[in-house]
């Protein structure tokens, strides 16, 4: 699921960029074997407690603005959301748009089934977990026929289907929240279609604002639950140079979501071919060319315009990774000690900031859990080699 920041390294608890208060992450040792050290440490703690109280009082001021410095930002460890489909789909709110009656529902069923069973989709590894498909333009008998055509008797009890649901702002959010609570580890909720759950009620005075506002509750819900909510939507008939400009409605819909898929199917070809254009905040813009197995209706990846983008190798991260091995799975010490261990020409605070920024990449690419904390004794770094799926 989506993860927030893990550890702050700011000496005095500050307000995080996401509004969290990392007071519980601030630690200091008050146990000492030297009686001469007791009073100074208690004095420092009292000073810090006064600062904490001062900051709490500021936050209770109605005029308070939640802001942090760039230094505090770099001094904090954040963790990116783990992908649900590697390089394609992350927790958040997405749109899957295509022309009516072109097979969008088959693609959505295929996506959900692959995630439920932990099977790669179009060559991309997935994070396995339950999925909910709200097929609001279908009935159970049609879903039964489609899934049997696609997968035969290879059933899964992790794919849940419903044909009725409430509308946005009128109970839908509570229904999704209740489902996720009953099914921990839920990865994906598909709503087919957006038009079926829009209530039509809006306080906005123009169409763009109305479209943007209508998506807000589900965007907030996906972030809160750490899941992906995929809204199936239609494209308009008019062609456009940019495929994302064909999404029906104003740019308020495309602009309010974390990512957009635009599906286009060819006519009169055997086998059937199509394209899927994808873009998003966490996804590199890409066009995938697909070929359908007309017997099973499953779409297979053929090729893409360009290779899916990967971060280039980083010598510093490679050096950090080389410190750990199955024989030595952990390392801990100060930033200065880490600079010495890596034998690099870099200031300790610059190294700790670089690792703070790249904490998620250390986890993703090198299976290393990185933590950085700061107390009166100084900055402490810990590295731990973990299992690939941890």
C-alpha cells in the first residue's frame, strides 16, 4: 500500500509536507552512566518540549500555514507508493477511456484477474491482492460468460464483482471503504463506468470545475486507502493529435486524476489490433501496441513506441548496495562512517540527503531498507538487506 514518510531527521519535529506531525519519530536518550551528563540532557529535553508546545500552539492558530523549508524537506525520508502493475499502475485515481462498445470491459476484467492471481500483465509484474469490479452497465450472466470465455474454469476467489453501487457523494465512498476494510490488501477497484456514479450535483459554476470537483472524493479515497481506483470512461468521436484530448468531458477529468489510459481498437482486422496510450504522475508517457486473441478476447502486448524508462545506474547507490550481502545483511553508523566505508569524496550531510531522496529506489532496485534518524548524539543511518517481496 501507499506509504508516507518513515522517519524525519529534523532536530525539532516539524510539520511534514503532507501535514503529518512526526513528533513520535523524535527520540533522545536520557539513560547515561555518567551522572555529570544527566542535567544537560534534561535541560535539552525541556527546551525541545517547549519548542514542541510552541509549534502545537502555532498549528492551532487558524491563520497557520503548513510549510517546511527545502532543507527540512531533504532531511526527511519519504517512501514512494509501490506499483500495482510495474511501470504502469500505482495507487491513486486513474481513468481508462475508450469508445463505446469497443471492449473496454474485457481489458478491465483481464487487468483485475491478473492482479488477483499475481500473474504478470503484458510482461509487467503485478502486486497480488483482491480486486473489486463494479460492472454497472452489465449483469452477472454476461460477466459469467465473458470470464468463462477468457479464463475457462481457472477461477479465483480474489476477484469480486458487483452490478449495483451508489453514486459519488451519496454512499459510494463508504461502500468502497467498507469493502477494503473487509478485504485487507485490496489493490484495485474498477468502476465501469464513471457516468453511472456521477450524481450530477456540483457547486461548481463551470464545466471544468464541475468535472474536477466530481473526481475529488474518489481521489481523496484512493489516497486514504492506498489503493488504485480505475474509472472506465468514454472518448469523444472527434479525433485529436493528442490521444488524451479525446477523453470525454473537459480537461478537468484528465487533470484531476493520477493517470490516464486511452484505449483504441482497430476495425476490420484479423486478428484484432489496438493501442493503449498511458500517461500519469508516476508513469512515463507510452503507447503500447496490442493484439487480441479473438477466441479468448485476451489482449497480448506486441510492442511499444519506446522502451519503458528505467533510472540510470547511480554509482553512489551501487556502492551502498555493495556494503551489504547475505553474509552481512545489515550496516549502521553515522553518515561520516558511511562516507569512510564507501571511500567517496562527499560531505556526510550531502550523502544522507541523497539517500533520503533515494530511499524508495534503494528498496525497489536493491532490496535495501534505509532509515535515517537524528538525536542529540548526531545523525544515525541504518541499512538492512530485505527479501524481494518485503
